[in-house]
C-alpha cells in the first residue's frame, strides 16, 4: 500500500511537528520501530522549541530499546 504522505505536497508534510510526532507514536505501537524513530527525528527537526526538540529526540533514542 502506498504511503499516504506521498500524495501530499512536500510543504504540507513539513508544516506541523505534532503530526510527525503522532505518526511516530502510532508507528511505534504497530511495531514499526525504524519508521517511528524517523518520524520523531523529523518532528524534532520541524519544531523551534528547544525543550520539545530534546523530548522528541529522546523519544527517538529510547524507542525500541
């Protein structure tokens, strides 16, 4: 099944870090650890808030550990 995000413009995929974070949570629950980790890292790159960025990067490090 194709990734639904491929149907959206690149700008739409980078607007809101919360969407990438939520997607990371769902992927982790599905056991898709590598993809989840990537979403948390992507979310961290999108946010301007330093503490939020660190929290997301910590989630990416801890997932699957």
